[in-house]
């Protein structure tokens, strides 16, 4: 009987360990950018322009927009369960003045998959390429805080962005993979780089000294 309880305890421990290590137990650091330099898609820190986080694009992904980790029951995280690809619909927005797309993302340790993302520019009223999928760098088992420069989305202007798409139908080596996996996201937004240009300093001329005899 003692061995039975011992084995049962081990099984329960292994199950709990698998659950805990396949889900984030913390949240990423809150963004510090001023709201005026951000166009937010998903974040507790800003007002979002997303109108639908789960449009019907034929994807099997289950979307939870209010997932809470055990480490922070006050900060919502966007959870994609059984993720293959997923879209988000946005209020059509001119984001051409933004310099990068920011994403905080977490996948379980041992995950060997590629995650790609692209904003989608509306061909009606917009210019440039409609969408360009770009790899999202991932370190599995930890939150990744990533800024993808606008220049990586070759040919995109972001002047009439109305959708965002994530695609995970790839193995780590880039080959096709149809099986789903779980992805957790937070603080998805377009950001503007701080203005680091220097304003020329104008030094007034020295006053003229009155002549003396």
C-alpha cells in the first residue's frame, strides 16, 4: 500500500510539473513607452485598436483573451491553444509613423517551432505590400520581449493596417508542420523610436564692451 501511495504521488507530481512547465507562471514586464508613441493591439497598459481577436479564418486555434497566470492574477495574457495560425481584426489605422512591431511571447521549453507574424495592410486605401511574414525570435521556456523593425517587413508602409496575422505552421528548420502548439502573447503594439536628434544650441553673441578713454 505504501508503494502504491508513493507511485501515485510521483504520477501526480509529474502531471502537475508537465502542466506548470507548459504554461507561463509569470507575465512580462509592463511596457514603459508613452501612449503617444504606441498603437496597441493587445496590452493592459494601453487602449487597443483590435476589434476581433478570433475572426473566422478557418483556423483551429482556441483563443483566450483573458488568460491569467498563477504568478499575476491581475494581468491578462493572450493565449493561443492548439495554435496553427491566427488573425486579429483591427480598426483600420495609419501606422506609417511607427518604427517597429513589439511582441512579448512565451512558448513551452523544448518547443521546436517557428513563429511568424505580419501586419496586414488594406489594399483599398493603402499602399505598398499587403503582408510580409517575418520570423519572431524565440527562446522557449521564457518570456521573449521582441521589437521587429519596420524595415524587416520589406515593402510595407503600414499606412492602412486593418489586420494582424500570426503563423506557426513550421518546424524549427522551416519545414511545414500542421500540428498545433500553445503560444502565449502580451503587449502587442506598434511603437515609435524615441527622438534622439539633437537640437542645435544657439549661443548669443557676447555683449559689446563700451570703449573707454
